C-alpha cells in the first residue's frame, strides 16, 4: 500500500498532477486530469521506479481510472518517503582501511583494500596530513552528510583500539587511539631520585617522605587506588611502599618506604627503586611512523591484517 494514500468517501474531487492517466474503456488520456465521485479501493506500488494508483467506483470498467507514474517520486505526490530530498541524490561511501607497518624502518602506509573480494566505493586519495591522522577524500564533493562511521575489526578490538572521524564535505579525517600504559622507573642514587623510561612526573625526597608532582591523579599500591597512576617498589632492600597522601586531581602524591623489620618509615638506600605506571586511556596512534614505545608496532602488526571498516552516506550536489 502507498503510505499516506487518501481514502475519499466518494464525494471528493481528486486532481492528478504528473504522469499519464488512462480512463479504462474510454481511451481518454491526459495530464492533469480531474476525477470526481470515485472511491479508491486499490492502491499499489509496482516497483521503486513506477507505481500504479487505481480508483475503482464499481463494476463498470468505464468508471475505473488508472494512474501510472514513471517515478515513485512524481511531482507533488507525497507518499511519505524521503519527502525532503530525492533518493536518487544519495551516495554511499564504503571502504576497508588497512595500515601496514615496516618493522625495519617504522614507516606506516595506508591502503583501501581492493581485491577480488573487496572494493571501495566513492573513495578518493588517502593522505596523512598530520602524524596522528589519516584522511580519505571522497570521489567528488557532497552537499550534506547523512552519517559516517569507522569501526575497528576484531583483530584491532582485541588490542583496545578505537577510531573516529572528523567529517567534512570533501573528505573525512580519521584518528585512532588505544589504552596504553607508560612506565617510569625512579632509582635512588644515594642523594636523589633519578628517572628512566617514559618520564611523566618528578620525584623528590623530603626526610622520609617521597614526593611526586603530577598534574592529576595519584599512585597505587596493593591497598589503595587513586587517580590513574600506579606505583610499586622494585628495589633490592626489601622495602614496602606505603602511600600517605593522594587523590584525584591533586598535584602532589606522598608516600614512604617502610622497613618491614621495624615497621617504620625509612630513608631510601642506594638502589631503592620505584616503578610508576601511567595508564593513558586516550593514547593517539601515529599514522606516519611508529613511535619509540612500540604501541604502533603492536597494533599495526602486519601479521594480524588490521582493518578499519568505514561506511557513510551523503547527499550529492
């Protein structure tokens, strides 16, 4: 049935606009054509490209009027589907984006898979305008964006990768991120704490109190969790790391090294070590070369054939 089709009671006047009208039995055709005192009994759609609207007054063939339109979207005939635009102006974007990482040079290259089983649709050139983005141009500029979606496949999902896009009228720019934990090792050299690894905080000593300055979050040991940073003792002096002050949003974290024999806070000895972990829940993946921490090497490992499934729909000009 045609959505929103009228149901006259036999007293209305129906004026048709567009298409051809054949009054059965009379051979009369024309457009527009006025039909009066007819109650419709059948309304049907033959196909997406053509529909038939039949008004049947009774058994007399001369009273049957048949409307045949060449398009489902005949002028001024609202059937309730896509009444704000022509469906013929919708274009779809579909592609599978795959990164490839050269394990020797660290260079990352990108392609839209095009093989006997896959084909990109409405795609254009691929570029990496920044070190953390991939840009895909459309085959031609579009007028409006209906939707655009990027989904990592199961191989990437296992590593926690997420992706999104900034979508414009000529191209879409894709960014990817992954949960990742950085590590900083602080070692006491007899007079001060020194740092190795991925340094994200400053550690100093004040009496028996160890101070760490960081913009947000705190540290974690076996009893307490604060913010987004974890800390464990990793030295050789059989110390226990005890946190004494921290909190989400605090700039400074304080903790002590406890001598398990006396149960008291002790000053650090040479070679006392603390390992700090900073889980970064929005680590942006590189798009041109692999980083030194190995994140991209794990995520873009070519042996797992990582893919990003991309789809979108637009209105063309």
